[in-house]
C-alpha cells in the first residue's frame, strides 16, 4: 500500500470520527503547549546566563570584611580587628598582576543636592578598574580616569537607570518611583556642579544603562544594591571615608572585587588572596570571601528546577495524549476487523497493515501538535507583548521539535495496536461480524 493512500485513508478516518479525534488532539495540544513554553524558558535562561557571565566574568570573587552580625560567638564580636584598606587592594594588584581585575570599592551614604533638589544617595569611591567587568553602559561625557584618582579630583559620574523597554503588567500596580532617577532623567547634569555631603563635585559623565530587558546584569543579579554616584576612591577616602553619620562608614574598604579570568582558577586564587591579606594583617583581618560561581550555581539550580517541573508537566500531557491515541487505534482496529481481513485476502502484507495504522496515529499526533503550536505561539506572543522578556526568544527549531515529539508520541502509542492488527488471521477476520 502506498504512503499517499495511507495518508488519504488516515485523514478520512480522522474526519469521520470528529469528536474522538478532537479529544485526542486536545490532549496532544496541551503537551505541545507545555513543551513549547518550557523550551522557550530554558533557552532564554541559558542564553541570558551566558550573556550575563560574559559581562560579569566567569571567575568573580568578592572580598569583604566580615561584619559583626556575621560572627557566631560573643568573643569573636568583642575581638579587635583590622579593616580592609586601599593599600591591601594595591598590594593584591602588585602581587597578582595577571589578574584581569582588582577593583576596590569604598561606599557610604551622602546627601545629593542640585538646586532645590535633595536626596540621600549611596556613593561609591572607585578606581578605573571598576569598568573592567559589568560594563553595559552608554557614556555621555567621560568616565573617571587615573588623573582623577591621583589628583583627588572632585568629580563624579552618575549612573542613569535604563528603565523598561516595555513595562510588564505588574508595574501598573507598583507605584513607587526613584526620585533621584526621575530627577536626573529630566535634568541634564553633565558638566554641572552638584553637592555630595559638604563638598561640590563636577559631573563629568553620565553612564546610561540599557533597558532592563536587555541588561544581562539584571538576570543573575549578583552585585546587589549598587551605588548610582561614583567618585575617585582617593577623593572618597579623603572627604567621605570617615563619615559614619549614615552608619556605613568606618574608613575601610567596603569590598574588593576580583576577576580571576576563569572559573577553574577561582579556588586557587581564593586561597592565595586570603593568605596574602591575612599575612599583611597578622591574622587580625576577618574576611568574607564570596565566590560568585557558587551563587550562580544556586540561582541556576532554582531556575532549572522550575523549568524542568514545567517540562515534566508537558511530558505527562503528551503521555496522556499518547494513551488517547492508543485507545483510538485499538477502537479503530476492532471496528475495521473485516476490512483488515479483506485487505489481507487481496494481497496486503502484515507490514502494510501496520503502516496504515501507524500513519493514522502519526497524523493524529501531527494535527494535535500543529494545533498546540498555533495556540502556544499565540500565548507566547501575548506574554511577550506584556513585557515577559523570557517569551521573546522563540527559536525556529522549537515548533519543529514540539511537532516531532507529538508525531513520535503517536508512532510509539500505535506500535502495539498496529502490531496486533497485523497479526489478525485473514480467515477469522473475514468471518468477523
């Protein structure tokens, strides 16, 4: 029997039993919708993780002095300790010149003032190495340079949030606005003087972030709360480092961000860096060394768990559709026993009989998969239009793979019924009433 004839026969059989076919389509469609959704999310997650790691670096470490609340015993809390200093960061840079980045940061709160506008802001003192990782900005003006750091220049750079390219639905119920960001968005401060604490600074640059949907840093969110006003670390140390009015100061570094270049070298440098710092302070320095790789693994494990849960639901729905196809095929065989006997009597082989029922079942899977693709693409487009960034990464192979899964389900589900049909004795089949 020719394949074209089997396709025609199978299509007529599906059309003849519309309700039975619809129920089978429905079960297959549910599975295909779940698979399409899962594939889109998993691809989006892996793509955005890769982009985030390219920007943030694969070998990231963050060295911080251990806070008092992190100590476990009262003795440790009372014990005198050294602070992490700028000289420590310079020593690490000198001892490990091969490291792609050694970026010290001092941070504190200060009053930001321009004209009649006043706002309490988080200020960071940095070196030029700050821009070596996590750089996603469009620059207006310029960034801080070595001369600014060496000359204790009273200059600053402001980071302007990128906002949303298309606000998600939940933003309609979120009324809070950042007054500082709203102000700098509507007032061009480039080249202007602003007051930070008790001193005037010249704004030499504006760093414009990309929209949140296109900002790879926001996906993993490893760096936490970042300062939006940057000044040279030397200036910060001289004018703001000892100001503890906000409870954040203390004269020492807030952290040293390290990039070892590769994830494989993190553990090695983690030991070396800690050993070097402890040697400089004779063991009086309590450190909290964060491995970004471990944080990433934890975040990715949570995301994978969610994605695979959805994928399992899709697989269960596809399985339910396969069971439906098996039932339909068995029912079809019992209603067409005499037809099978006639076909065998006029020369059809067992392979022809199997092929006929397998093709019919695969058609059920194909049409159910096609319906699932159309519904899922409509749903994905709707979610994307509402600002769901994960739904903007549908690839051409996802619908193809989903339909193939539906067709394969139909094929596997019909194997046993088709085999049973091919084994029917022609004489007994002809006698069947």
